[in-house]
C-alpha cells in the first residue's frame, strides 16, 4: 500500500475513531445533562486538571518518541511499558494521598472520595499507552475506531442507567472508569502485543531524550488547557463551572475531533516522508488547507446555532452556557492549525524548540487568569481567544522556517476558507434572529441553510481544498 493510500485510509479511520468517540460522548453527555444538575458536572470539572497532569506524566512523551523512531525493538516497547506502569502506580498513590487537601482547596467534602476512586483511571491508562502507540505508528486506526465505539457505548449506557437511579456524580465517575477499562482490555485482546518485562536503561535514555521535551511541553499545555477549570471551580460556583464544562464539551466535538485526527495521522505520515522537503511541504500545505476548511465552517457554524442547539439538546436550565460556547468556538477554531504546525517541529526532531514555544505561549495565560478572577469568566475567555492567535503565530512562524512556508503564505492559503465560513455563519446567525419560530424550527432551518450555502459556494468557486476533500471521500467509497 502506497503512502498516499495509507494516508487516506488513516485519515478516514482516524476521523471515525475520533468522531465516534466524541459523538458517543456528546450524546451520552446530552442525556446526562438532562438528568443531572450543572453542579454535578462542576464537581468533576474541579479535579480534571489533576487527572490530566498525572496522565501527561505517565505518558512522558514516549508515544511520540516511539512513533518517530523507525526501528523500534521489543526492548524499546517493553521499557516504555514498564515505565508507564510504574508512573501510573506512583501518581495513583499520590492523588489518593492528596485527595483530602484537594477537597479542602475547593471546599467540597465530596471530592475526597471522588478523587480517590477516579484516580484508578491512571493505572488503567498506563497499561494501554504502548498498545495504542503501536497501532498509531502503523497508521492503523480501524481497530482503534472499533474499540472506541464499543467502550463508549458500554460505559455510556451504564452511566445513564446510574443517573436514572439517582447516583448523581458517581454516574460520571463510573463512565470514565468503565470506558477506560474496556478500552484497555480490548487493546490487549485485539492488538496482540505483549511486553517482555525487560527494562533497558540505554533504550530509556534514548527515547526519553526526545520524549522529555515533549513531556515538558505536554505538561505546560495540559496545565494551560485545564487551569481554567481550577480557577472557575475555586473563585466561582460549581454551577458556573458546570456551565463552562458543558460549553467546553460542545466546542470539543468538532475542534478536538479534527485536532486528534490531524495529530494522529499527520505525524506518522509526515515522518515517513522524512527529509524530502518538497514532498513534505506539498503534503503539509494540502493538509492545512483541507483541515481548516472543515474547521472554520464547523466552528463558526456552531457559534451561530449555539442557542437553539443548547436548548433543544439539554434544556433551558443550561442557557448561561450559550455565550461561553460561542466564545470558546473562536478559541478552539485554531487548535487543528496549531497542531499541524507543531507536528512539523516534531518531524524535524525539534522538540526542544517546541518546549521553548510552549513556555512562551503559556506565559501569556497569566494575565488572562488574573483578569478572569477579577473581571469574570467572559473576560477570561476573551483573553483565551487572543492567546490562541498568539500561539498560532508563534507555531507557524517557526514551522514555516523549517519547510520554507512562511506565515503570510499560510494565511493566504486558509483565508478563502475563513471568508466562506464567516459569510455562511453570519447568514445563519442573522436568520436565527429574524425568524420567530420554535427553537427546533430555528435550529433546523439554520443548519440546512448553512449547509446549502457552504456547499454552493465551494462548488461555484471550485476551492482546491474542497476538491481534495471530495477526492478523499470518493476514494473511501470505492474501497467500501
């Protein structure tokens, strides 16, 4: 199978993997949001940062290091596996001990038991990192998609049943634990790789030399992405955090799905191209243009239909989350673009530069957090929007220097897609303001109108990136 065929196939199955996981989470989240109060989601949101930081430590950048290394041995995989498992046990015990101080920090007595139970997920996840890395290295996302669907449906069903029976926050805790456990079990059953229980200090040093900088970058990025949960949970109410959490989850469906696909597929594919600068740039430009066409249309469209969509899906009690969602759409709009630019640094082995950029970018979050504490959540999200633009500029500037693709050229390439999305989004939003219909009627007309306008403009203007996406879809149907 050629690299192009592997790329197309990888893109399709990676999209199905990410999208299926996100859509199942989305649907389950909608049902749970109708059954549970915003405060319940706020409780889980308070400890998100502690779990996320621990998971980043456990991974330690080894997954990317293994993907980048062309001749990984059984010793390499086994060394990483044993490190992941040891780190998982360590951070489980650490969170178990810190559960009471965390509870005291937020002044929420329930958090002690929630943290201690939910921290089991760290041990579970540590068992699956190498398994998933091997599949990703081989650009095999079909099996990952299958596992995502099974684990998501199983965990979601149990969580909904528990919510119906009045388990409250524990239905959310159970969902996370069960989903991760089923995912890990199926990866071990179907991937067939088994560790040799051999730890090589030489292999560890070699892989950690590259992965350590990714670990530091990952910690900074994880802290940045989750610090807002901590700030809102500490300085505002659990209900406020619940509204923010729900808006974040809605935003994540398109934004994180696309980002995950871009990260998982582009890194191994671009790494396979290697030092062929001409081919690397050509593949990169095509990825950027097609990715951002989808991203801009979906994110700006989501902001336009945020109010009727929120009321229809989870009810009017969640209306305060609408404005958060609309603003967060413009924060997440550039995530896939940032991911692509960052991958170019990794392909060239410049994880050191990636670390420096993460430190610089996240330093800008400090005044945003301070402003949020003083002036409120909306001001904080507005600051996040500005930071997102700064992060894009920094990533694209340095990646552009590595492959002779300057930021001005990049902006020119994505500007048509952005203009299309803004034009379509404005029409959709204004249509909603002018119509005097039920929320369902307004939502239906907005979605149909937006889809028709976007497709018509793409067909008439014959956008190059639109043509590339059509080609991918056609090839996918030919193979089915």
